[in-house]
C-alpha cells in the first residue's frame, strides 16, 4: 500500500463517524492496537521533543525501508502516533520525505486538538521525517 493509499484509507475510516467524540474513540482504539515498542528504545534519546506527553519513537532501516515503532503515556497521543505510523512505516526514506500530511486536515484532526497536542502532532511528523532523512544513507 502506498502512502497516499494509506492516507485515503484513514480519510475513509474517519468519514464513517459523525461527531468528534466518536472520532476520538477511534483514535484511542488505534492507540490500543499500536504494537509495543521494545522497552530498550524507551529512552530519553527516543522521546519526541515538543510533545506535552511522553512519546517515544524508534526507527530502523530494513532493506531500504523505514520501520517505526512507538509508544506514549497518553492515550490520545498514542492514537495519533499510531495513525502516523500506519501511513509512514514500511516505506522508503524518499517516499516518506516526499509525502504530504494533508490527510490530517482532511479528517479534521488538527483543528480538534488543543494547541499543545497540535504542537505535539507537528513534532511527531517532524521526527518521523528526520529519521527518514538520517536513515536514508543506510
């Protein structure tokens, strides 16, 4: 599945929900499905700077594709990082770096987050792309 296809799948999923309480519940459920990050990666080095809650992100380059794992101590942040990993994990650094994040606005996520959570979302995306850039040479 391409990044664009994954984004469209998320847009379609969120279209099923009429109000934002249901969408938040969906985000929380996505967070519960997030594969657990290995405890050895839950370090200060892997904490995303700019997030109000603690969000750990780890990335590995396997056969030219970047695979991410993450965790958070906050249920909404965990759901948000889960959404992002559904889109970006398993793609080449070039695909990740070239991808837009318009799907976030299309599902209305950014406008329904508090300013601190919105800043955290931007920080998550930035770190995902930073890892892709750093691992593009491996």
